[in-house]
């Protein structure tokens, strides 16, 4: 993720891994965040990157946020007509 590289350089992020963890939500149901991120203070975050949301993906991130003591962040591309860039949502 291009946003993570500058944060690595300035020291605010110590480590990140693409699809580095798999979280169990129920029997035969898992959620794999796009990025597992460790901040320099040791805080762990799960980052999800979306072009658009499908219903099951939104449900899974909400369930995971309720089950695990981690910070969950979703980054979604905004339409050009809405100014472009990214919107950020925390769960």
C-alpha cells in the first residue's frame, strides 16, 4: 500500500504485511484483512482496502472488530465527482 511506505520512512509504522493474518469469526468462517499493520508504539491495526463494498465483506469486518481487540480501518476509493482520493472508516 503506497500510503504505508511513507509511514515506514517517518517511523510511525514499524511493520506491515499483506494478508499477514487470518481471523476466525465462526466455524468455517474467516476474515483476512488486506494489511496487518504494527505502529511504532506496538498498536496493531487491520487495514482493508476497497474499491466498493460487498455486503459480506462489511459484515465480516464489523464482526471481527467486535471480537478482536484490534483497530480495524477501511480505506475506500472515492469517486472523482466526489473529489477523488480515499475515504477512511474506523470500526
